[in-house]
C-alpha cells in the first residue's frame, strides 16, 4: 500500500542523513519505526552490543591486565554522558 506523508524539512534531512549513514532506504526506516510504534517490535541493541561498540569488550588480556589505554576514562565518560554530568 502506498501512503504519502509530508515531513518537516528538518525531519526529512535527518532521515536522509540517517539513510545514507546506515545504508538503508527511507521506506525501510519508516516501516521499522512504525512497526516499533504500533506492533511493539523492539530492535534495541543488547548490552553486549552496546559494550562492544563502546570499546569495553576485549579490553582486558588473559592475565586480567587492561590491554586498552584509557578504559577507565571511557567508562567514566559513558556514565557521565548517560546521566548528564
């Protein structure tokens, strides 16, 4: 079924930018968002995926020593970002 929707210019630009970055079509994104809204479909990332994206997965070697520099700083920054401090 075809539906036409008028989007504010800022929303249209944000959608276009997201689609280019995510390499997805506008239709795919809009359908996914509507399904989430009306069908209760969740496509949230798991805690493991979030930790991996933040660089926390794989930051400790087999001896229990930190193999990544600045891990503590990244954790603190992530917490501050989440809680607005």
